[in-house]
C-alpha cells in the first residue's frame, strides 16, 4: 500500500509555510538569531497542528506523534549556507519558475523540514494507529558543525531507527570523514600582496575572491593584459591603497569540488604569473605550490581512495590575508576506511616545512552502515512502494545528521540524482513534481516506522 500519496492533499499548505521559512535568513555561520527564529516558526506550526513539541536551548527541537514502542526519527536542519552571488531569483524568497522551486534551503534542507512536518500531520489527520513513537527533529547548526545535535542528544534519547532527508535518493549507507584544517601564520610576510579575502562557508567552493596589491603602473597593465590568456574571470579596481583584483568563480559543495570553479585558486594562479615567493608571501605561495587547482589532494600527498566511498577530495574554502595574519582553510572528505588523525599529521608536517602552523577546526568521523541493517531494509521497502523498484545504495562526501545517530540512521532523499538542485550554489532549486514525489516517499517511510514492529 502506498500511503504516501496522501501528502499531495497538503501541497498548498506546504508551499505556504515553506515561503515563510525561506524568507528567514537563517545562515548559521553568521546569524544565530535568525536560526532560532526559523526553529521557533517550525515548532509553532507544529503546536498549531496539535503536536507535542520541545525546544532544546534554541538550537534544536522536535514535534512528536505517539508515546509508545520504539522511538523513530526524521532529522532535518533549518540553517543554510550564505546565498553567495549570481542568483537568477531572490535567494531568500520562494520562487516558482518553469516547474521548479527556487530559494536558499529549498533542497538543503528547509524543503525537507517542512515536508517532514506535514508527513507527521498526515499520519495524525488520518488517525493512523502507531506501534511506535515518531519525532520530526529540527536543527539549526548542521552547516557549521552539528553542535545543535550534540546539545539535543545530550538530553534526548537516540532514535532506534531514523533517516535524514538531506542528500539524494537512493540510500546513502556511507559518508566520508570530514576534516577541516586551518593553515596559518601570525603575520603577512608578502611584500607586494597586501590582502586576500575569499570564502564565507567552510564547506563550499568560494565563488568570489579579492586581492589588494601594491604595484607599479607597468605591473598593473601587464596583469590586466595577462588575464586574457588565463582561465577565470577577473575585474580590476584602482584604489588609493593599490590595485584590487576581483576573481569570479562558481560555487559548489565541498563534497563535490570538481563541480565548482574556485575563485581564489584562479586569483593566486594569476598573481603567481608575475610575483615570486618574497612578493606574495609564504601562505599565498603555499596555495600555489602545495594545493593548486587539483581537488584530490595530489600536491599535499593525500590522493587516495577505497572501494566503499571512492576518492578523497580537497577544497580550499577560505583564505584571509591581512597585515596581522595569513590563514587558509581546507575541507577534506576522506574515504571511510582511512584515519583522519593520520591525514592531519601529514598535513601538519607539510605546513611546518613551509614555516606554517596547522590546527584542526572540525573533524567528523566517517559513517558506514551494513547494507543488511534494519534502517536500510525499511527505507528500501518504502522507496519501492512509491517508485516501484529498489533504491540504489551509495556513498557520499557530504556530511549529514546521520553521523550523529550511532549507526542507526542514514541519509535518504530529498533530491533525485537526475535533478540538478545546485546545493550550496546560486539558484538552488528543486523540481516541483519531484519535490512532492519525495513527499510521498518520506510519508511512506514515516508510516512504516510508525506502524511496524522494529
């Protein structure tokens, strides 16, 4: 039986609430108050629907149906990455165009959050008798470290079975380790390079970078002429402090850096055509020689893969150079069979050889669930009930709340692999018809979790 079809009765209400939620600029890297506002809105809607709710320190919360049996969960997050540039539509507005829904968070992960709440409502409205308890759990810090779930599970129990609709279909049974490392020195030792600024989110390919250089008029003319032969898009602005060079690229999620164009890599490559290490300084030279344009860590000696989760990836996600400090951040997604601490020791040695320091900013261990687990079995059945075939099992370099579930949950939807949702990019969007097909799958999965013996 495909109970999931019932979600289509709620289309208008789902889009109405989603419009309000997308307008809340809940960028977790710089606006915690808006993140709390998003959580308050969703929990208020849940209360209005008649659900028991709980708010944990303004960081996370849940809406609950049932009070017996096993605890089951659907985890989504209400925070988003910065909008970035080059949008065709306002990023913090729900826009429908040519069969697609646009807005920051529509695919990652506000769309899935509202959908899960309405799936819970569909179970309640149809008086479904459950054997278990099911919670829609909402967080506000997924994009910058998942401290929200640390706070939530410090006071609430882990579900026995759960999923997070924060990736793609079919079922993600393995997530690579995530290692974010800062490499830095406490001064800028460049003679020509005064400043570089690039990157807002640590888990994204930066789409813009700016540099300020002290240069002669002849140098400036040569640089402006040289860009005609180099990859990338550049603009220039003369100021009283020197020449500002602006590099434009294409944003992408750090789990798929090859799908983006790293603006700061293009910028450093341009500068390195004209200036040596003394002019550019140690950190900028390190970027050019030890990171480069490869996204597999080759120049740092990190290139590797395994049979479960494939290749290691590396993203230069942030660079800040000014008078007092020079720093960069690299985001590494490493195969599930590797050891992140060993990787960091190697990076630290590479940095030390260049008189640079290194420290770990964030480290999430890999996730791996056996394909025979109960969670995968139940979700596979729900997917088949709606789509008519068994889902693909796959691995990812992305990081989801599934890592926080003690081996009892996986990522499952909401995007389909043939739908380019532009996660973490400009024009984030999702096909409207596919979005509600996800709703059917999500409701079917929640129906099975709520009613079956687990």
